[in-house]
């Protein structure tokens, strides 16, 4: 029962918010990285916005690096 409930909750899960100012999720950052964004300054426009407070930049860099590492490992 619990597994089914959790499954239903996460089925439509859009991701964790990384940027509160612009409501950008980790999924969006990963997608931007897959599309070629290599730094946060390239993620914001890819998501149709601009940097506000910049607090999310460190987490974005981590996610971009993580995505790049996954791509490199797959090659
Ligand atoms: S949290 Fe991303 S710009 Fe403020």
C-alpha cells in the first residue's frame, strides 16, 4: 500500500527545486546540461529566465558537473 502510494506521488514528480527565485528544478538543470549548458549563466536563459539572487549557482554547478560526468562515463 505504501509503495503504491509513493509510486503514485512520484509518477508525476517534476523534480526538486534548485532555484527558488525562478522555480527551476534539478530536472531542468540536467536537461539544460544535456543541451550544452556548462555553467549556471547558460542554464537560466535555457529555462527562459535570468539569475536573481544567485544562491542556486553552486547547486547548479554541481548538477552540471554530475551530468557531464555521467556523459563522460557513458562514452
Ligand atoms: S535561487 Fe536561483 S536566482 Fe535565486
